[in-house]
């Protein structure tokens, strides 16, 4: 059974997070889980339980989320941490405490689902996923790990694969977003990139294997960098196939 803890001194946020967890897990009926709710960091620590995943508000009265996380780590009280905050500036604290992610208030359903995808994968509850692509009268099963990026042109999607092949089929980009998992990031209105294959980023372009580059929207640059850093940290500082990540000059 998976065990979750939600710790926040705002009752509304506690209820929202509990509802998000329930909604996400409802789509995974094969996984049993339990969620405990706490109004403060002190209450969580006093409980003395061990959790697979703990959601901690950073700015709480009394013992804040950062100090709660430190003590929880020292006591071996959780396997993974996710911080909840209203400020992006707390992201550095999240990385220093080896949190697997941080969520901004108000909670975004899609972002929460990506966070849970990452967490369950790290907890050993994830599964290798694939797309079933229909082109003409034939079907092809495409593992997500074999996709470098997805490109939208008009009514067609183009899956650029690691072996150099490009699969073209009729589909909306929004549908691809629903089928993809947390390793994919929407870097531009016409592109989803597989973060595991990013070799570098600079001047608004993402560098990929075989010398390919794709654009990053100016408004999404910061969020892309944050998503990439999270993914690199999860993979212990290495890109796909053991490739180190280097910023572009």
C-alpha cells in the first residue's frame, strides 16, 4: 500500500491536495493507498509514521516546511518529498532537500498529475508506457522512451524517434499531451520534447541528438529550465543513454 501525508496549515489546501490525490489514484485502481492529513509540521513529526510521499507546505506557522522536511529526513520518515508554495523562489530549497518536485498554489491539476507520475515511477509503481499510433490502415506501438519530440503541423502530428524515423498521423497535440507522461514538456505551442533526450539549451533552442534543435517559447523558457533541472536531478545528473547535459554556449 502506498502511503501519503499532506501537511499544510491552510485547511483549504489540505482538502484540495487530498482531493487531487484521490482523483489521481482513482485512475489507478490496482494501487491501494492511504492519505493522512496534518495541520502542522509538528503534528506530522509527532505522528512518527513513515510515508512513501509527503506533501509539505513551506510557509507554515510555527515549524515551517523546510525545517519539517529536514527533521523528517533525519528520522527516515518519508521516501519522497513534494513542497507546496506560493513562491517560485523556494525551488532552490526544494532541490537542496532532495524534494522530487514542488507545486505552486493554487494547485494545477495537470501539473499535479505530472508530479504524481514522477513520484510513482521513483517509488517503483510506474510502468513503461507506449502510444498506439494509427496511420492509414495500420497500427504501430511506439514506446514513449523512443520519442525525441512530437511536432504538430496543421492537423498532423510527427513523432521524431531516436532511431531517426518520423511517424506521421492525424491527431491533435492536446491528445498527445494526455497520452504522454512526465518526461515530456510542452516547450512551444507546436512541440513536446522528451526531457530525457535533451543535450543542451540556449538562445531559445533545445539541442537534441543527431544535431537537431527545436524552439522554446519565450514565455516558457524559465519553466522549461526548471522542468529540465528536475528531470536531470531525478536521473542523477545524466541525460538519456548516459549522456551528460551541457548548456549551449
